């Protein structure tokens, strides 16, 4: 039984060592493909493996077509927009994610970005504090919930909008649920995005919404770049001198935006929300255990297809 861990952005060494222990204990073999530079390397690596563990690596129809023995793919992380679920399902290959395992790392980054932007990207000048400000959490899932908890520790007023979560479940965390996105944007100095990228959400963060934010508006994106309408972003920067944006996933037009708006925009060079040893260990080990439990006992918790 061969289990391939294919990560363009590798897991921490400690995580790999522990994944290897799980795999060996199950009598299987771990194959590593790290920091690969092109899809061809992945095509050849998947050919004879039974299971595949990835991070944001794209598991396309083409990848699936090369994987002759593949039975399961686990995305070690939350977002699974990198998996071609249809292609996997057509081949009878199970797909899973590991929800919640890297959430704390992402929530800490989102909170750090709020402080960083409120303090003028640590470049000097008078900044502002989080205390007493309002933050709107867009989607109250694993990450959103943790951002809310951290924001409350900073004495922020926390709002959330999530049509899939009951209002009472939000309220019991001391967070105010709102009935519309418009209201969330109207009430929030900071908006922290935690929605997935899918057909409903792509380009949904647009000027109509952003322009509702009060003066001193900060948008924090640790979700996906596809959810942002980039033309709207440019328009918001141009029309609202108070607007600042921090993102863990650089927009296509980052160089142009930086040139025009300087420190009002910040983007990490590479997605680093889940780049902590702890998150790598949590998500990597969960993925390895899910693979083994599925291959040995057919356990399919967190199955996506
Ligand atoms: C996720 O969806 O879990 C995060 O975006 C982390 O992605 P990564 O594993 O590529 O860092």
C-alpha cells in the first residue's frame, strides 16, 4: 500500500516524521513529493499509489487520469477548491478534507493582520487600536469562530453573518449574529473573510458591499483570492482613502495596487495561514489517519463526494 504526500509547499519536518510513523505502523509505504515544480512530476508520482495527501496542490482531471490505483485523496486542510471532485467521483475515488485542523493558525494570522494594518504596517505614523472597534466575521465556521474569540479578547464588538449557522449558536459565544451581509459590512470597521471559494462566492466581495463599510475600513482575507472582485477592490482603494486591505492570497494585480496604494495593501508572498508546525502536524496526521482508516476499515468521515 503506497501513500503519496504531494506538497508543493511542504509540511514541517516534524509533521512528516509523525505521518511516516502512522503510515509505517499500518504496514504501508510513504512516498514524498515535495516542492515540485510542474504538474508532470505529480503525474508520474501518482501513477502507482493507493492514496494521495495534498495541501493546496491541484488535483485536476489530468492528475486523476494518471492515478491508476488511487482510492482516496485527502486534502490536509479545510478548503477543497483544489480538488476536481467530479473527476474523482467518476473514478470512484473518495475525497476528504480535515476540517478544523489548521483553523487556529489561520485565525491567529487574521488577527495579526488586523493589528498590523491598524498600525500602518509597522512603518511608523499614528495607528489605531482594535479595542472598541467592530469586526464582522463573514462565515462562522471553524476559523471564523476562533477569530471571533480572539477579537473579543481585544475588547472588540464582534458581529457575524452565516446563513448556515443558527443565530443562537453564534449568540452563545457572545457574538451578535446579523441577518444580512449588507448589515455586516455597514456595522464593521474590520471584515474578516472565512467563506470558501465556490460558484456562489466567487467575486462576491464587490464594491457594493465594501462601500457600505464605515470610515476606517479594513478588509482581512485569509480565505481565497477568487472571492474578491478585483476591479471592485481597485475602485474601493481609489474612492476611499481610509480603506486598507491585508490578504494571505495576493490578488492578480498586486504590483499595480502596491504601486498605487502603497502600505494600504499587504499580501503575504505565499499563503501562510496554515504555515505553522502545529497546523502541519494537526492536519497532516489527521490526513494520514483518515487514509489508513479508510483503506483498512472503510471509515469515511469527512468524505466530500
Ligand atoms: C486551507 O484551506 O486549509 C488553508 O487555506 C491552508 O492551505 P495550505 O495547506 O495550502 O496552507
